[in-house]
């Protein structure tokens, strides 16, 4: 479709405000941290150009490597556990069972509560002295299994990782919105052909909300890579840096007045995030092409 010159001018005028904000608050800061990552600076004295030394230092730091690994695990867990659980809940609640509005509200409720408050509640669950989990174990006679869950290197990261399950309601609502937009005629035709609810979900619902699912997977990966507050509040990266993440590592570098290392960490986090998002989009596009090809063959 050919766009008229007057329409092009209107499109450009509408894009200018958004593009200006994007350039000022995203592109310029990215360029700035890339440039400053090449300098050694403590925030007081003059900056000294050191090239890629900051990158060599953080890449040889075991704490940074562990932080990157933890972030990748967090992103994978969010994509492979949180999103499928959210999809399952969306499929169940979209059938509008009894009290479905109540359960929808309950699952979404953590989104409207301060992350600090939720982190404090989560720490109360795993507290070694008065925690709910240890209390339940004692009630059923399993005192030998009680421990300092957030202080044990073997269980600390898993406990912090489970924190993400509280946020499946966010993805659930996105997918429920996609499900409500599906034309009911698809389901009516499937019922006439004798399809059950499971078959309709597999062959109708999930394929028609694939873009919502891809969006949720992308958001889950992004949230996993930028995790900070829950780790900072629950364990502060401990014990022995077992739960450290990149943003916390960056924060500690700034506290130690190593701004060059902090900027280098930021660049590595941006590159990791860009790689993960490109990978997700590539996988989604390949699956879309396969589905379209199979549809053509079937027709």
C-alpha cells in the first residue's frame, strides 16, 4: 500500500516525541556507559583511560561469572516455569469456573503490593527461627529437616528463585486477555466435530494466543535478567555470593567506587539481554514459519 506524502509527514510528526524520549533516555545512556566502561574512575579523581581492562577484570572475577549464571538460570526458570504455569491458570480461568474472578484477583494481587513487602513476607516463610516452613516441619515431626534456608548455600538460591512464582498472575492476565479475544465460532465448530476442552486448548487457544505467549516469555526473560531487589532484600547475594546477580554485582562495584567496573558490568548485562531477546524472537519466528508451512501442506 502506497503512503501519501501528507500521511508520511503525519507519521513522522507522531514518531518524533517517542523517538526523542527513546534516544535521550536509552540510546544516549547506552553510549555513555559503553564509553565510560573504558575508563578507571573512582568518582572523585580524574578518569584514566584503561581500554578493555575493566572487562578483563570482571570476566576473570568468579563473583561476576556466578552472577551472570544466576541471572541466566533466573531467566530460564521464569520462561520455563512461570510462563507455563501462568498459561495453565489462564486456560483454566478462561472457562469461567466457580469463583474464577476471585482466583484471578488472588493470583494478580502480588502485582499491586510493594516488592519490599513481599520480600519481607518471603523471608518470614524461610526464617530459621520463626519461619513458617520450619514451623510446619516441626508440626509434622520432621525437625531434622529444619534449617536456615536462606543461609544455607545449598538451598538459598532455590528459595530466592521460588520468589518468582508469586508473579505468575502478571503473565496470566496478559494471556487471559488474548483468550477473551478469540472468536467463539472456532470453539463452536470444534464442539460440532466432537473436540473436547483439552483438544480445543491445544489446537485452537494456544496457537491463537502465540503472540501473547511470546510477549510473556520475552518479559519473563527481561525481568529475570534485571533481578535485584528480592535478592538484595532476602540474601544480599549471600551466602558466599551463591545468590548474587549482575545488578547486585554492579551495585557493589559502585559502592566500592569502581565506576569503570560498574559500567563494564552494565554493558555485559545489556549484551546478555539483547542476546536472549534476539534468541527468543528467532525461535518464535522459526516456529511460526513451521506452523505456516504445515498449514500450507495440510491445505
